[in-house]
């Protein structure tokens, strides 16, 4: 009798331990952590380049995005899904669902890396403009060489220095394009340009219909993402124009989400492009008005489109 009781007690203990081990194994199999660089966005997913290869991560409205700062990561700031842009190094915590998709619960990154990624994207065009400006300066110097033979040696040295700068800028542009080359992997399905008054950042109601139509069209495109880029004229300081372009892009993004019903999982980070990519001369009021704009595009990854 006593032995039977001991046997039953031992059996219950063994089963309990086995069930606990099975539960721990299940949790361990479902929970995981990834670390890598975002190299693409498509619909509610992002592509993550890790040491083990490329991984597709599913984003949801419950996904927490955190900007972790400080040496020991004690300071955290909650961010939106739009902060997850190509080129950003992140740490993703989540689990695999029944379809074997990796669902992100938390995405963490260093705010310094986000600023670097944003600055590089906004700086591609200014670097190109600087290169063109240096080429024009070089041509002017060559013309002066023909008129100032006495300064031939000095001018040739200056020319060589300018050519070195141009080569360095070309290398910088190539490096930037390589890092963000995935942005060229998209087809543009539609585009709307919203213009703003001088020093104005609010969306004029006259653009509501065009933006709503763009939102409806986007929802018919498989795996679509929305790109929003804000610009400013060159009137005023560079810092002010950068701030204006950022606020304009943010307000258009808010319209797309609140009135157009576009989830933030399908929106790239609003781009504050400042005075880059001027489409008209700022020497006239008409040209300045054309440069104060936000460009909204529907993008689809070419891999999805089959092109």
C-alpha cells in the first residue's frame, strides 16, 4: 500500500516535469529575436537583412516601435511604424504564427541611426547639385586659363583639386545609391502634388478629393506602400525650410491615415527634403509656389508586380 502511494506520487511528479519542459520548449520555439538592416518595405511587411540572410517581418498595428537611446538603453521613446525606413538597423522581437510568418511584437533602434538614414536620403539630391555646381565652376576656370596664361600653373593646380572634389562627390553618391538602391525597386502607380502657401503647412481642402482618390486607388494595388516627401522654396533660412518641409509631409501623412483610411503599416517615413529637387526657379513668386509642395506616390515592389 505504501509502495503504491510512492509510485503514484513519483508518476505525477514525472508527468508535471515533462509538461513543464514541453511548455518551455513551445515558448522558446515561438519566441525569437532578429537583428539586421531594413532593406525594403512592401505593404504591411518589411524585409530585414540579417547575418543568416533575408527575412520577411510582418508588422501589425500592435507592433511597438521604440527609439532606444543611452549607453545602457535606459531611455526609450515610442515611435510610429513610419520610422521603419530602408537603411535603418533594428532589433526585432516576435514570434512565428501558424503560417510560419515572423510577426513583430517590438522593433527597437538607436535614434542616431534613424537620423543618419533620413539625412542620407534627403542629402542625395543636394550632393548631386553640388557636383553639378562644381562642374560649372571647373568649366569657368578652364575658360579663364585661356585668358590668363601667366597664371597657367596655378589654375591647373586648382583644376586638379576641383576634379578631385567631383570624384569624391561621385563616390559619395554611388555609396548612398548602393545603400538605398532598394528604393529603385518600386513601380509608381499614381502621384499627387499638394502645393502650400508661403510659411503654410496645413493641407488646403482643394486637394482633399485628389488625395482621397489616390488612397482608394492604392487599396487596389497588391502590397502597396505610400511615399510622402515634403519640399520648400529657398526663401528664408535652411533650418526653417527643413522644418516647413517636415511639417507639410507630416500633415499630408495624417490626412492619408485619418481621412483616407491608409494604415501606417503601408506608409514610408515622411521625407523632409528641404530645398532639394527644386522644380522651378525661386527668382519668381510663381516658381517659389511650385517648390512649396508635398509629393505623394503609390509604390509597388517590382518583385510583386512581376517587372
